[in-house]
């Protein structure tokens, strides 16, 4: 990669974040992960109780324990399983079905009802389900946060 001009490696998946502690010290390039800008964004917005959606392991581990100082609200039981299944179906198909949208919207609604101040769409493909769905509170799209961060690194003089 260096021979072709790479100056860093972008770890664009939250799923890939499970091994950040091992990957970063062994990478020959600086690592631009998705969680660092998410955590910075969360600190800026100062939402104290974000609701977390995405893949089951990311929700259960509260994003692999990387942001333990955040009071994450997560789903449990059947709702957790249904959210995970709908997310995986969406990822595999590359589109969100009406059932996927209903399941994911219901998950967000439950988190809001339980006191979430913002919804964190931790799956990088969740925008497919939420492109035309409005929630009663703000949502943070992790993919969008990461893309903006990568663009700022690539063109620091631009105003994004």
C-alpha cells in the first residue's frame, strides 16, 4: 500500500473494531478507526444516554468495550435478536426490506421509550434502512461520522 502512496489505513467497519488494541500497534500505517470520531462526536453532542443499534455483538459488548465511559442503552432478548437478524439481512441483500425497516424502527422506538437521548446507528449499512425514516430524536450515523472524518484528514483545508 505504501508503494501506491498510502499514508494510513482506514478501518471502516465497527465490526473490525473488536481487535483495535491488537491491530493498532502492529499496523505499519497509522490507523483511522471508526470509533475515535464517533466518541469525539458523542462528546461534542453531550448526549448522556445514547441508544445503540447494529449487530448483536456490537450491541452486547457496547461497541467492544471501547467507549465504556458512555452510558449506552442497548436492547435485550427477542428485540436484540430481531434487530440483529434484520441488520444482517439488510447487509447481505444490500437493501432494506419493509420488514427490516419496521424491525429497526421498533428497536429505536424502544430505546427512545427507555430514555435514549440520541440513537447511534452503529452498523455502517444502517443508512439503507433509515434514509426515509424520521425518529423523534436525533440519530448519529456512524458511517457518516467516519466519512466526514476521513474527508477532513484528506482535505484539512476544506470546510465540510
